[in-house]
C-alpha cells in the first residue's frame, strides 16, 4: 500500500519540498531533483517510457511557485520555468524519496 503524506511543506530559501510520510519518515526533496523526475508526457515519451527532458536544461535555481492537491492521490507543482503539467502521485513521490531510510 502506498503511503499518504501527513504533511507537505515547501522551504523556498532552501529549495526543498519536505514530505512527512510519518513522524519517523521525512523526505526532503530538492527542487531540481523533483523537476527532473517529472513523469508527464512532455518529459517522458508515452510509448517508449524514455525520458525526453534533458536535466541540463533545468536551472539549478528552479523554484516551486505553486502546489495544489489533485484528488487524494497526488499534487500538481507549478515550476518557475512555467512547467505545470506533471502530477506527482503519492506512489511516485514515495519511490523518489531521497531520505536515508529509502536511499541508504
């Protein structure tokens, strides 16, 4: 079963999206890491699954300008480069979690 975030906070000065999956499990996602992991049809070829987004085209100082919930399963992030078509499902975010528990 995919975990559901208990809290989502954005720390703009650090460019970190923080997700509390539980009190003992906190994921801190750098913005460039998240932007490069967008799985929308504009960033990943729908047929082949090959990533078409070149990470080198994403600025190091990419910022989140808005976060909105999508149902009870995802968030939509609007990025400072204007991109906002990707949905970040709880499952996708859990798979991407960069914490020590998930990425030893």
